C-alpha cells in the first residue's frame, strides 16, 4: 500500500496535511522513493499542521520527516498506543530516541471537539477500523465542507455507530475524499468481527493448544480472540509488550469488550505446566521467542493466521520471515479493516458529496459503479490539485 498524504489549502493560504504515510510492502520488492511534499517534509516549512487519521504506517510512517515547527495532531489513545509500540522498536534499535521525542510532542484531540487552524476548522469523528481510535476528519473552510474518511469499515466491533455518527456530525458535504481499498477485490460478503469471534471459539473448544498470529495493535481482533478464549475456558497468554498494550486499553475503556485485567497472562517458562494442563490461546509474533514456545508443543497445536493473507504471497517482503514461522496447516481467520463496496456506497448516499475523490485504492473508477446521481467522481493523479 502506498503512503497517504492529502494536502488541503484555504483560499487565504492556510495549509494542512491529512496523514503522512510511508510506502509499505511493495509487490515487486523494489523500494519506492520516499514521498516528498514541498513545505511538509521537503524544503522550507509552509504547512500549518498535520492531522493523522490513525497509527498504521501508510498513514503515520513519515512522522519523523515532518519539518520542524509543524505541529502533528493525533487522537490521544492512538498517541499512547503508538508510544508503546515505538518504545518496543526503540529497544530493537529500529527507531531512535529522537523519534520518540517527536512522538512525545504530538498534540492530541478529543472527539467531537473542533480544532481551529487559522481559518480551517477540523472535526474528528471516531470510526471503526483495524486500528483502535481511528478517525475521519470533517474539514470546514471558505463556506465549504469536506470529509476525509481515512481508513474505515462498518463490519467491526463499532461498525454500527459509523453511519449514525456521520449523519450526526457531518451531514451533506461538498467534497468526499474516500478510501476504497477493497474496491479492487471481488464484491463478496464480508464477515464481521463477531463471526470471527464465534469461529475462533469453536476452534478453541476443539483444540487445547492454540497459537494466534495477528497485529499487536489490532485491538478489536484481539478482543474477539480474547472473548472466544474465555468462552472456551482456555488461558489467554501473550508477551509482556502485548500485555502492556492490553492493560492500557483496559484502563481507558469502559466497554466490557476490552476488560483484559486479571485475564491475561504474560508468557514465562514457569506457566508452561499450567498451559499444558488447562489449554490456552497464545498471541504470537514471528520471532524466535514465540517459535521457542511453539516448539515446546511439538507441532501438536492449532495455529490461526489472523491477518491479511497477502503477506504470505511470495512477492511480499513479509513472506520471507512469515514462511519460516507459519506452519503449513494453519487456519485462516480474518476480515478486512476496510469498508466494502456497499458500505462505501452507503456513506456516499448519506453525505451526498458534489465531488468524490477516491484515494487509497487500486481501482478508483469502481466508485462510478455506485451510480450516484448527484456526485461527480474525480480521478486524480499523484500530486494533482483540485479546487472545490
Ligand atoms: Zn489503516
Ligand atoms: Zn491505510
């Protein structure tokens, strides 16, 4: 996925960027040149602020390249999760102390409070996505309204709230900048996070020993797996880093779904006998520590692969370490973090945009198949500008 940056400028010259992503896994493994935007991460600073929709690399990855003096805004919970993640990467020497300092200085916003950057008004709206605390942004300036979707879906744990929130806080807009990740895939019924939970529960009831591979920051997936483990009366085990994230989520959330406290064991060799006796669900990641634990069960376990299957494709850079880690007889249990065709169409019908600008998609022209009477689809090239 290519990194996302959207530049928005008012008539009087206030400039903000939505997201500052890096180019992620590339199919032919060629390193794409880093995204350069004059005044944002290149040349002399001319932007007034950057707003980050969520903590996935294709939206935040170039945060440390933003020119000095330009403030970066992100949801408070996102900032805290990103701090935990980056501190782990600091220990592995993948990021530097300087990077951590930049993250510590991120400014935060709270929904649905508006933020004013000169003559541009920004309203964050919470959405459902495979990143926790993800947002859309309503941008108001020069008498116009624009909605930037970031990444979103409606089939996750808080999916039902997405369209009503947009109806409440957004209404009709002049322009919709929308993701369309799933549009290049076949139109098929997407399973929900709840379906994942039910299926996982079955697997956990039928198998004593279960390892699950999923993203450490896909909190809603982990919550589904955790609930399934509890229902199947298995111990729920993970490493210390993952437990830190879950304890933080437990602390800030009031929802029953995210009650992890006293229910999560962090792995240590001395709980091995207990795991063998009671049965368990353990979250793993492709590293030697997880591999060592798996080896103790001598292939006598169920392995669930719960993230995008594309990473297992030979053309992707993740393939090399994943193929050494994921057993041949793995079970695939996953659903997309992105809206399907019908949810995207529903969004368009709700906000009735005069203009739709597709981003984050390999098939932008698929918006035309929605046959929206009142909207014009603008297919923009990289770096192309449009006046609304
Ligand atoms: Zn995302
Ligand atoms: Zn994305």
